[in-house]
């Protein structure tokens, strides 16, 4: 399996994905990166967004809220705060959560720590919605 990558995506609650893949595209603090077999080693911050996993002729979409990644030539480990498959996302609930977070941001919190938490929540919900909508549009 020299042309495959061992990918493991895990959260504190569960292993979300584990298997041999052809490619993985990850959102990082510095931008989106694509990982192919024999990639140079690297450690990076995982940003809220979409993970795209290519396995054979299938593309698997996941939403993540942040964390860390470790890349080795034949292995990628994603330690995510939260991660979920596109099919697991309830788009209606994600939209409601996005609206609540957006309202909190509009209140212009004076406490910087509170504002940062609310902004992170909003970013997470926006990522979930993008993944859910992309998944839904591909299935129809």
C-alpha cells in the first residue's frame, strides 16, 4: 500500500475515521493543505472547516472545529476538538446554532475571552453548515 496514507481522525469522544486513503485535504491555521503519500513530516493547527478524504473513487466529507494534525510520510493523525461526518450533521440544528452564535457576536461582548469563544462557536457552525450543504447537494 505504498500509494496510500493511513488516516486517523479522532476526538476526545471517539474515532471518527480510520483507514487507508489516497489523499486528505485539511483546513489549517495557515490555509488548506492537501496530503498525499510520502508527504514531508509536519505538525500544524487544525482550523474549523471541512476535511475532504479521497478513498478510491469516493470523497468523504467531515466537519471539524479545530485541533492538531501530525503528518508523516505514510500516516496522518488528526486530533480534533469535534469532528463529524457530513451525513451526521442536522442542517436545521446547525443553522439554529449559527444564528444564536451570530446574535451573541452582534451583542459586541466587552470581555475578549467571551467574544473569542462565541466567534469560535460561530466559525464551527458555519463549517458544519458548509459541509452539510455540500453533502446534500451532491446527493441530490
